[in-house]
């Protein structure tokens, strides 16, 4: 029987299947930490306390833990600055739909409102990044709030925050906490009339395209079979890539700033576009003059990015199962064959150009390094990826297999996510290879988490793409017609830092050494870091280049030249012009 409110909370988390809490201890949090200690750890059926170096990393780690297991994960921060540090990682978790519970401990309850030392108001601050956010003020109230928070995160797919003053956590428990009751998720099938309208539209259209997102998770085979029936090329978003690209003969790549292949052109050439489980936010990459249908489990997403004539509220899998018998097989395959062939051609001529004959190019072309990593990584590896250019290389060169998992800050777009995400993914998946694809900008931002990896001897493999610049920001400046400024930093010997922490580390400057360095790192029984010194002028070229982008880039280059940077302009041209799509 729990003896304190803190014991009651921890016992509720154990009953919910929680095995780890990521955080940093602190005075107001001490009652909870001690309750965790007394569970004996996960080996004895209790909870492990995972000590990170920054609470932001705790939230990122919990997010990856939850995303790769599908179960509740927990992070915690002490009062004031401690739990404020959680907020960025919690935004990422919430926008990713990760079931995460955050324990935000608070100053003594009698001091709230007095301007006390470290006083903040977590119950106000976390409102925008949570679906349940409540202040615990009495022992009698506590069990109902704890249960509600746990239920909300698990069933709602998002963050819950418990604000718990240290003195309340120390009180004797009052009442009992009912068992956690989690229902099976319902299956939402659209009304028959809506299904028939969409089926009629598909049968009447000559050219139908599919653009798939995260919502096709669990429906891979059904989507491919549906695409075969209606002769549709299948493009995908970044979040959808993991679940639909593999074993898909109708794949035409990805659109957007990180895109590649024929997806952009293919969906613009359609008579009917079906948005399948995606809330793709970049409307400038969606066609304005193509009749559009959208299928999504969340009705609030229907039509909020582009005009939709056929809004369908339902699960992708259930909807396709209802739709498939009503659509006619399209015997004319010219449309789908045209864009699949175009995609294969582009993958060879454009995306493939990034890696062709790159074995001797110095500095290392990051695209080539990513392609080698794709070859060597495990078939069921978990990849965590920093925001920025690393996301581009992952999107284009790290291929899903149906068993690989990908975790990134795809909706929140935060820097510094890859390493702490990898920590959570590795704790949650001790038998899997976890690869952190880090950029030097993001890696250095939460560099202290290297000590967390070393402390627990986590076998995380850190592949550091080090171009000593904020590459995505550089590209954004150039497209806007601005000379790049404030984005470059001096070279840092990250291998020396890692080695000092007791981590295997190797610096690679020659492309022919990449394969051997990665093979060695993957064979290490423990953490390893490979620092790849890559070309700072290698930028992402989007699948469709607009006149405004060309104008902006040319204007920026002229400014660079006028400011004495003619050498840099020439080098940038050599690094990237070979990758511009050609007819």
C-alpha cells in the first residue's frame, strides 16, 4: 500500500508499465525520486531513474522511448528552471503524438504566489504542449489526477503534465488509485455514402495519385494493393516514408523542401489526388488545381492545408478495406508507369548524382557518406536524426526496410534532438542497433548528453556529419537572396571529447575511410562516435526549383562575390550545380 502521494504516483506508473523516468534530481522532486528508488528498479519490477545532463534531453529521450515502443514514457524536472528545461522536448513529443507524462515538481504549496525562490507556474506554462495539464493541491485529489494524466497520454497520444509541489508529494496518501483502464483503440469507418462518392470519383478519373503520410502506418500492403488497382503513383511525406516506401513498386519519392524523385510532378499531373493519412503542412508543394480527396482519422485535419472536395473521416486501413471493392481496376497503366519510370530516372540522374564518383571527393560529400551508412546499418536499426541538413540526407539516402524505425523532430523542427532521442530509443530497445545521425550544430547544443551515453555505456552509434556550419540556415539565406552570415563555426575535435569520456571515436576526412570507420564503430560493444568532416557547401536542392529560388540564389552569390567571396561562390557552384535536375 503506498504510504505517500509520491509512492502513489510511482505505483500508478509501475501499473501502467513504465520502466524508466528520465530526469535530474532536485529538492522539490526528491520525494518522487526516493519513491522510485524504493521500487528497486526495473529488474525488480520497479522503475529505473535515468540521470541525464539536461532536462530538455530527458523529454526528448522520453519521446523516443514512447515512439519506438508505443507505450507510456516519463520524464521529470525539479521546480522552476528544472521543469522549464523540459518544455522544448515536450513540444516535440506532443506534436509527434508520443505518449509522454511529465512530472513538473513545484515550490512548497504555501509559498505559491509569493514570488518565492524559483517560483514559476508550470500549470500555465505547459498548456500549449500538452493534452492534459493539472496541478495537484491535495492528497485526496492526487490519485484521480494521476490516473487521468496516465489515461490521457496513453489514449490521446500526447503529453500530460503533472504539477506536484514537493510538500504535497510528501503527504500521506489518501484514498486509493483505481487500476489503470486502457480501452482498445476504436476503428473508424466512414459512412457508406462518403465511401461511394470517393469510389465514383476514382472510377471517373483517368489519372489518380496518392500522397501518403504517417497515417498509413499499419496499412502498407493495403495501400500498395489499392495503388495497383487504381494505377496510382505513391508519393509520401517525410513521416510517411518509414511506412510506405519499402516494397512498393509504385513509389515515386517525396515532395517538399527535403524531397526527391517524381512525387512533386506526379501529384501535380493528376486528375484526382488522394491525401492518405497526411497533414503535410507545406501547401506550396501541393497542387492548387487538382481535385483532392483526403482520408484522415482526425477530422480537424481535413481540408486545412488545401481545398478538399472529398473529405473522408476514418482510419486509413478501414477506409481502404471499404473502398477497394467499389473501385474498378484501371487497365490503362500509362500514367502510373510514366511517373514510376520518371522517378527511377531521377533517382539515377539527380539524387544518384550526389553519390556517383564521390569516393574521391574531399571534403567528403555528405550524400555519399549517408549512402554508405545505409548499406552498413542493421536491417532493423533505429535512426534518430538531427533537424537540418541531416534530415535531408536521411530522407534521401537512408532507406526503410519495414523493420527500421526513424525518429526525428519532424513536426517541431528542434535542433539537438538526435542524441537525446537516441538515448531514449536505446534504453527502450536494448537489443537493437541505434544510430544517431547528428549534425555538428545540434550535437554541440546538447553535447553534455555524451556523458549520459558514456555513463550508462549505451551502445549508441553516433555518426556526426561535421560541416562546421548551419547548412540548412545557409541554404535558406541564399534562397532569400542573402549572403550567408553567422552560420559558420570553427572546427572542433569531437573525437577528442568523446575519447575523453571513454567512448570509441574516429575522425574521418577521406571518403575511402568511411566504410571501415563505420564497420569498426558498429562492431564496438558500447558507444561509438564517427566524426565525418563533410563539405560545408553541399546544400539541399529541392525537387522543384522555382524562378524565385534561382533569383534569390543568384542574388546571394553576387553579394558574396562583391564582398570578396568569389572563391567560395565558385566552390559552391562546383559542389551543387551537378545536382540540379536536368530535363
